[in-house]
């Protein structure tokens, strides 16, 4: 059994990570009711004897003593991490695996990447090595961060180069939350463009998530619940959208439901590595099958169902609808319509009581409406995990290497260009520090010269 380490960077990364660990614990508790530390739990958790002074002795088998998440929490502001440590998950995180500061990165990629990256490089390496030492077979690092802020974009992408140098054989999967066009961080286009260069060069797979798409999805579900059409039919404990009651209260924290969707993507992505199934898919198979060229590793994700219907018996029509929904624009986690674009490859990761025949039937049904590149007409990768998410009888995560990501990136470039042509806010990136000066190095991108990297003067 392989293990993975989750690295949560910045406010957004830590909030999503908190949702992920909460849902992961609930998912394993539903399956592992005897409280035995098994291989499924070992993929993301350590079993620690709390009576041992210091690091605590790891218990490889037997009863669960004290679970510790295989996680490194990094934020240059203390607020979110302190909130996690005071919340119900405080005992899950090892206090020695946290890195915080008080000043923050000021929504500046260069501060996160250059200043804090250099200042905290040794501490970060120490935490990563310690996490790796606790793994028998470390397979993957999952980095969760946002693209718009300073710490998430700057320090988050700095980590990728550190991981590539220190652990070249370990996969680097990145979940990147892209800012919406109405983002309140004015410098987010600068931060996102600068971060994307690092993602393209140093990540193995990137799952871009659009904030606006998440908001649109939650708004639609909220509208359906409040309209009364589905109010009585939504289960009270769906892992995706929390509860119907919470939806009606508009969530105490506005991003909880959005973060839950991203956390569920990661749970489904790793389900085959944690649980048994008739057709398991390892994480290395995702990179091997969906990334034909090294830098074409941006995978569009879609999740279905996004809410849970009350009836447990799933007729074939509804099961087929789940597959159709996965390819509709309303279920994509970026604003795109994959049916109108070109597929390089596609992976379907199904959970629950679904047969291989159902999977094959739906692929044959959908194939004529999907356009694949000429050299990979049979570019499908499939997975069947027998354990469904809590509150669901079945679910589907679709990962597509599809050209529909282009409009999202073009829109981001346009927002960047509008700022850069006016030289707006560039002084924040040209500050003279004690040892370094950050300057934009112009590189031609289309018809415009845009800064794609920050270098020392």
C-alpha cells in the first residue's frame, strides 16, 4: 500500500485541506467500524502511540490509538491554521508539521516565492523529509493552493521546485484554485500568470478549479433546495454540499460548500488507492495515461452527483444520467464545455455499486458525441471502486485532458494584459529588499510582451 502527503499552502489551501481531512475521517469511519488501523487508513494517516514521548511510536497494525494526518500546513498568516488547531480536527494534525508567520505575503507572488521561499526553505525541507520518513512507500505529494493570493501562488509554486529537487521520483499533483473575474484581489492576474509558469514546469498533474464555477454550482443547488423542488429529497448528510439545512442557512462560512466539492474531488481521486475495487487505478496511471506531453498536464475535473437523492435503488436511467452529467458544462469545475472541444484523453473514476458493463455501455453511448484527437481515439482510462462516498450510493469523477482549458487561460491573460499595459501595481513587484530586487523579465506571449518570471536584478 502506498502513502501520500498533503501539503496545504495559504488560506485557501488550508481551508480546503480542513474539509478534506474531515470528510476523509468520516469516509473511513463509515467503512472501518471496528476501529482497526488498516492499509486504507495508512494511505493518509499515521497511527501514533500518544504515550510515547516525542514523535510518538508508529503502530503499523492493530487498534487505532491516535491518528495523525500525513500533512504539512503552511501559511504566512496564523489565522486559518490557528482556527484549525482550535477546531474539532486539532488532534489530527502534528504540531511539528506546521509552518506559519504573522505578516502574510500581501497578495504578492514575489514575496511568497522569493522572500518566504528563501527564508523557510530549510524548515519546509525538514517537514517534508519528516513526513517522507513516516511513509513505507511514498507515492505522491498533493499540493492544495490558490492562484490569486501571495502565499498560495508564490510559496505554493516554490514548493514544487523543492519537491522536484528533493523527491524527483515522487509524483506532484496540484489542486489550483483559480480566481474569478470578480476577485477582490487586484493583483491576482499577476500572481496567477507568474504561478502558472512554475506549474507548467514543475508539476506532474494540475487540477485547475475555477472559483466562479464552484460558486455557480452551489448557487444552483441552493436555488433548487430553497425552491422546494428537491427540499424533501435531498439527504441530510451529503458529503458534497454538507446538509440541506446548512444550505438554507446560507452556510456559516460562505466557502464551506465550495471547499467540500474540491475536497470530494481529492477523495474520489485517491479512492482506488485506499479501497478495493474490481478495476483499481493507481495514481501513477493518471499521469501515464492522461498526460501525452510533459507540459500538457492540466486536467479538467467534473464531479457527479453534486447532491444526494433520497432513494437508494438506482435505476439504469439515473445511472446513465450520471455519466451524461459528467460531460455537461454545468458539472465542470472550470467554466468550459468539453463537448465543444478536443479530448486528448479521459479518465472515469466510478465509486459504488456500478458494474463494468455499466461503465462500458456508457462509454460506447457517449463516445460518438465526444471528439478525440486522431492519434488517441481510444483514450479512455477507467476505475471502479466498490466503496461509495458517505451519503451516496455511487459517484463519478471525470478527469479530462481537454482543450477547453484554453478559454480560462486566455481570459486570465486578458485580465493580466489590461493591468500590465497600464503598469498598474507593478511597484509592488519592484520593491528593493535587503538582498534582492524583483524585476519583470519580459517574454513574448502572442502579440504582447508579458512578464512570465521574476528574477534577481
